[in-house]
C-alpha cells in the first residue's frame, strides 16, 4: 500500500480508523495480516416521557419510549439513579405507568452492544390552585383581568 509505514514508535489512532499490520524478518515467512478497527461505542438514545414532568391535577399516565429500536428501558420512581441502582428499586418498563403526584421518575435505555443512554429525569407535582400568579392555568392573568374590569367599569360610568 502507498500509505504503508514502518512501525518505529507508538502511534495515535483516531476513532473510525482501520489498522492493518504485519511483521517481516529476513529468512522467515511474513506474519499473517492483523486487521483492527477502532470505533467509538455509541450509546442508546435517552428515553422520553409523554407527558413530560410538570404540574397536574391528578396522577398522570406516562409512556416511555426510546428511538433505539430493541432497547430496554429501566426506571425508578423514588428519585434514585436506575443505572447506579440496578438491584434496588429499578424496574423494567413494559407498559404505561400511573405516576403518583410528588414523584420523580428517572429512566434510561440500554441495548447490548451500546453504552447506556443518559438518564431522563422528570418530576410530577400537584397543581396548587391557591398559588398566586406566575404559573398554572391563569399564569398571573387574574390581576390583569381585575384591572381591565375596573377600567371597563370606569369607562361605562364616565359616559
């Protein structure tokens, strides 16, 4: 090969490289050809939760999916890391989950030959109707509605 080089010192090999090597010595047969591929191991795709975490009025039913076909999804509902806790509360996902409010769901996808995915973390909390503006269904519009109502009443009285 035109790219053939004599090995004289350690070499740096980039991911995605195929190395071919053989040994020769005078008065001996050449060695067999060594072929080694250096590839980066790919990880499974992190699962997604539908619906994602947030505030709810009742316990949501959650579905977990991963774009890695044939992967297994593992999860915990106690906030513990399912990768680091394989013999603890980790469970294998097989059907939709009813998630009690106040729960932190953690999940990851795994498949033979791939690294485990990143861990998904979703928290499901109770929607508090007595909370003030800045969130929830009204998102702080209650005060604006009060101001508009007062302005409308004032405009009617001024006529």
